[in-house]
């Protein structure tokens, strides 16, 4: 929950005066992000996303083609990865407030993002991807997270990958078990302060 009892995956209206910016630096690259109340981690990049970004960049030779940042929020993961990985990036979030911010942030950072969707997971997205990356909203519940894994596999090309971050005490073990069931494999790329990076390959 946010301060005013809105879930960060539910859109809400804001006056222009409520929008603000903050800066972030990673590996010598500086970013500026537009944000506002009622979005996830509104005034800093959350630690889980940082762990996910750094883990993916440590394996960046494995990434290319079309990459979807699903549950993108205001766009931090896809925007940052696009500075370091030569690929076609796509962003999607169910929250129209978040995707409006993501569009602002793509412009603010002069990012090469192919398309930004406002979508309930993959609803209306027919494209297949080489890679799907995500910091999914845990508060949606286990059944929705499992559906996300199912839909991700259906939207991956052969040998495509799903890479996501989740906290151990918020369901990492059960989500890994489900990814093992769906994909037949699930590696733990990283463990950092309770955050797990889970990685499955579509075979």
C-alpha cells in the first residue's frame, strides 16, 4: 500500500504539480526519472530492481533481440538495460499512470525503446520475445504470479528466457518451484539481501 491507500498497480489521477524527478547513476551512466505518488518505489530505484539490473548486465552477452520489461512501472529496468544491451526493448504495465511516466522517462533519457504497452500482462500483445524481464508486483497474489509465468512462456520464442526478481520471504521458493514445473528449469542467478534472481529458459 502507498500512503493514500492506492495499490501501485492501480492507475490514479494526478495534477501536473504532483510530478517530480530524481536522478540515478549506474556504471558511470546518469539517468533522470519522472515520478509521482501511487507508483512503486516512487522516489528511488528499489533494491530488488537494482539487483535484477546488475544480474542481467553480468550476463548481458546472453541477451539480444526483442526484450520485454513486463510490469515496467515508470520504466527504470528497460531504460537502464537499453544503455548497455544492443537489443529492441519493449515496456508494459497495467497501470496507465506508470506507462505515462515511462513515456516521459524514455524521452528524458533519450532511450531507444520500441514500444510501450498499457496492458494487463500480455493482453493484446501478440508478439513473441527472446527475453522477458520483470520485477513483478508481489501484492497481486500467488495465482496472478503463476499466471504471469504461464503467459510469459507463451510469449517467448524457442530458447527465450524469463528473468525476474522476488524476495525469498515473499514467495521465491514457491515461484521457483512453479517456474521449474512450467519451464522444466529454473536457475538462481543471484541471492542478495533476501532477493532472488530466477532465470528460466523456454525449451
